[in-house]
C-alpha cells in the first residue's frame, strides 16, 4: 500500500479503538517484556485474530534481532500493520504513556510512590505474570512445535538461553535455529505464505532506515557543535535506544553512564526512579521519561521527560517501519520459510526459558505462590477471564495474602 495512504474516517475510529486496546494493556501489563509479548499474543492472536501464530512469531523474531525494546517494537509493528503510521503511534502511545506519565509525576515530587502499591500486591502481580507467560508458551508451542524436530529445537533453544542468559545467547540461538531450519525442513507448502498487511513500501522503508543511520551519526556531531541541553539529551537517548539489544534491564547501565557521571541526574535520584519503574506496568524504557523530568539542567520537568521519552523510542519507530517491508519480502522466499520454521521453534524456546528465569524464579517462592499461579492460569485458559481482570484479582489477592501472613 502506498506509504502516503490517507486514513478514512472509519480508520480513525478504528485507530482510536486500537489506542484503547493498547491503553488497557499499558495499564495492566505487569511482568516485563516477556510477559508483555504474552499479553500481546493473547490479545491480538488468540482473542482478536489480528495475526496468525506464524506471523506473530515472525514479528517477534524480527524484533529480537533489532536493537531496542522488543515488546514495544512488536506493539508498534502491530499498529503499523493495522493502520499505518498513525496506528503505530496509537499503539505506542497507549502502551507507553501510562507508565511514562506516572514516572514524570514521580520525578516532579510525588513522595512515597512505591508505597502506593504494597509489596505484597506487587508480588501477586509477578505471580500473574507466571500464568500469562505459561499460557502464551503453551499456545505458541501447540501451533509452532508440531513434531519431534521442532520440539527438539525448542528444548535446545531453552537450554542454551538458560545457560547463556544474555543478548548474545539469544541472537546466537535464533541464528543457529534459522540455519538448522534451512537445512532440515522443506518449505511448508501445507500452510502457504501469509503476507503481512503492509502499509509501507520498500522504498519508504529504505528511506526510514537511511534516516535512522543519518540521525545515529549526525546527532552526536550536532550535539558537539551546539551543546544545548535539548540537543544533547536527544543525542544521548537516541543513541541508547539505537544500540541496546535485549531492552528492559539492559538499558539501565547505559542510561546510568549517560546521566549520572555528567551530573545531569544524581545517583540517588536515578536509583529511586528505577525502583519506581519496577512498580508500574508497561515498558521499562519509560524510565527515560523519569530521567528527562529529573534533569538538573534545562529542559527538565514535563518537557524534559517527553523529549527524552520520544528520543529513546524514535529508533524503534524508524527501525521497525524501515525493516518490516523487507522482512515480509524475505518471508516469501522458500529458503527463508524453511529457516523460519526453526526460528519460530527457537522463539518458543526462548519464551520457555524466560518462563523459568526470571518469571518463575522471581515469583514462586512458597506453596501459596504456586497455588495462585495455578488458579490464575486456569482463570485465563479455561474460565476465559480477560487478562486485565486476572491482573486486578490476583494483585489484590497477593496483597490480602501478604497482609494475613503478616498479621
């Protein structure tokens, strides 16, 4: 579709609906990036059927290869496929703004933010994440790991990911699984290629990738030539968003090295903001909004927070929108289809490894935790409760269990 496609009035209504879906996810998606991918899977594959299992797994694989926050990039890609550029903005805004706004408020002086959510309730939310990720692993494995070879790739990928729990390990697993798939599997003729509903041409994609490269090279030069606060902040946060693989907690040491040694944010403030970021749903990259609002130099406050938030996510928009037209073309190739059989099985293995570490190990410490996780899983899979309701119920249940245990 032409990249300059004009949305109709009905599309605008649908875009608002998409924003509301992601807004609900942004308000309830606790548990980190792996849990976010599981929430997306339930919402857009299982419930709404926006994407097939294969197409969703292909998008996850692409975003695992790109630098930046993988779960946010998958959300941007879903919005992009549904409604073009406006859809990408709507999905990102809905998923990101709740946590960003909360962190900016915290930076502006809300005291005792962490006590607004009792530790016991936070633990209940971690338990819910176990159920959410387990449901996604089960659903994806049932559709993508259908024979002994695929199950073997999934198991080996999970083992390697647990033994090499870093970005290098993940990228190695995906690349090796693709090579194995190319050599071991024939193209899946029983399930023909499912083209993604692209709204961006390859020419437009190439221009966006070129713009990304120009900004990555040019912003540091511009910041050195005109060391104004806003330009320096944009350069620093754009660079961080461009060079971080794995997202989430991986971004923290890079952000710390950008703002603490230079005195833009003192270390105590940095640690306080990081603690607050753990207590809210949504992507951890919104920590950039807290840092921008906390700057000791201008801009700070709301303007600083929004500038840094947009700067750290800008590479994700450019990379996803730029790469996805070429990715869809690659998916049509017979050899790539064979490779993706292995890649998709490895993605399930990576999710399985993440289900154990860090999701299970950070949440299941005693029998009552396992019991709550089991009930949450049954509520999701068999009682068909919506995930947001399960989050609220078991967050409250975790708080109640903690209070009763301490009384």
